[in-house]
């Protein structure tokens, strides 16, 4: 189509590059950690390679990876890409290891899967089809034995999965609540359309069995059967 209306010319904006501490360079860049590192990549797609830079824009040598752990939204909002303790899980060739606060590789990628570190420095890992937990030195603190695990909460409890059901464990591996529930939610955790669970400061958890809800306390004692 033709039109008598004239098309105005647009002058491209001129960006003063001197305002940048690090010039726009990357396709992805995380926030800097408390220790002064950021995760960056120059590309996107299946061939993406990530690395770390310091606050001067210098690349951390010899630490390159294909992916990294990003926690669930509520966890990411609180701690960012570097997790609760500043450690980052990295993936190479479909295996996972992790990097400490100084961007030193503590454990070379060897695990089949991983979960973010908790504030207390414990993280889930998967090996030979089962999940266990390691600490910040890479030492196994709970042997792999579960079908699935979550992140340790500030109350010292973590969901674990067996045969499609969920229970609770403590940091010493003690079973606090047997895996008999379809869902377990503590204060501030979100369950689909229901929104965030509020416990009125009592420290209890909402539990679901066959679409019915009840309550348990932090020792696994049933306070209200799921009805």
C-alpha cells in the first residue's frame, strides 16, 4: 500500500559507554555475588558455555560449564543464582559438581543431578538413581537412599520422596515424618492455585493425602488428619 503520510526519521540513541563499569558484552549475566563474582555467557542455545567474571570484568580462568543450578522461584528470590551459601552447582557433559565462594571447583562434575545448597551448607545430589546429601567440602553427610529430595529449610527439615509419596528428614538423616503424603508445605511455601501456606507463627506444616488436607508439627506428629 502507499500512503501520503510521511514517515519520520529516527536518530539512533547514542550510548555513553563511559558510564559502564563493564561494557554490555554478554547474552546473560547474573547479579554479582557477595564475594564479587557473576555468571556470564556470550551465547544462547544448545552450545551455550558459561563462565565467571570478577567485578573488573576479568574471566575466572579454566572454569567453564554448560549449565548451572537455579533454585525454585521462592528460593532464587531470596538468594539469587549463587544460592544461600554462595556455592554454585555447575554442569559439564551432563554431570554435576560445584564451585565455592572463591570460584574454585570443590567437586569436579560427577553427580547425575543436584539440588541447591541450603544456608547451612548442605545440598542434595543424585548418584546411581538415588539421592543423598553432601556438605561444602563434598563429604557425604546423608547416604544416597531416596527417590527424590528438596532443599533443607531454616527449620532443619527437608522433604524426601519414596514411591511417589513425601516425608520429612532432619540434617542427621533421621526420618521425622514417613513418606505417606502427596504434598508437604511449611510457612511461605506455595501450593498451586491455593497460594502460600500461612501457619500463624505455629511452625506447623500443611499435608495433603488424596486431595484432603491436614496438619503436622515439625516433629512429624499429626495434629489434624487430612480430612
